[in-house]
C-alpha cells in the first residue's frame, strides 16, 4: 500500500504555489478572475486583496487595474465593509477601541476605522455596554470565589477592549470582594 492513498481520502495540497507565467502575471483579466474568486469566500478590503494578489505573483499594474475595476463596480467598498464589521463586532460586546484596531489590521484607513467604530459604539454608551456585558458574563462565573470572579471578569472585559478605568468601576460594582 506504499504510495497509494486510502479509499476516500483527498490528495494532499502542495504548500507553495507554482510561479505565474509572465503573460498571466501581467494580465489584468487573470488578476480580476483571481480577485473575484477571493471575494466569493468573504468580503475583503482593497488592502487584503492587493496583498493576496501580490502573493499569487501578479504584477503591480495588473493589481492596480483590477482593484480600480472592482471598486468602480462596487465589489470593493472599504467604508461599507468597515461599517458592517464594526456593527457585527459591537453586537458581540467588543469596545470601539478594539474594533478600530481590528479594522486597521485589515487594511482599512485609520480615519475610516475610527469613524466606523465610533458609530457602532458611541462613547456615551461605553459604560452601560460594559456593565451589560459584565452582568451576562458574571452568570457564568457563579460558584467561584469573589476574587476569582473579579479577576476573570476584569480580564474578559479588557480583552474586549474596554479601558481599565471603566473595567475597574464596573467590576467593582458587580463583584463584592468583602463576601467570602
């Protein structure tokens, strides 16, 4: 059975990709087709698409033409994607500062990222959002000592991007460290 695959198994995919031929690497149509294929999996920012097309070996001119073409027909819209991602992450309890970082990491302009994050999580709602999230999480920490509840709840909120001042206030209100 050496050199044969077991029935029903899939062939192993090679790690590296074959180099593109010069005419394909320079082809805007080939880059466009590759970009469309990438967009079928999920929405991507223009920076993400540019990076992936570069990794595949397309020339800068073909990439630029492809990105311009996709933007002109509305298949790439960094601002709309930023708004959608920000509202999705806000619904998961993530704070605006963490949302803005995530958006910048995906290649969205910092000003656009900050605006989308601020719209999704208004500054005046931060304390109440943090409190609601903490109450929900605290139900899962019942049965633990107050010190453990305090530590775990504070860490949970910090990982969601809430500032230490708000976390300390909210956790201090919800967890009574004086009880046994």
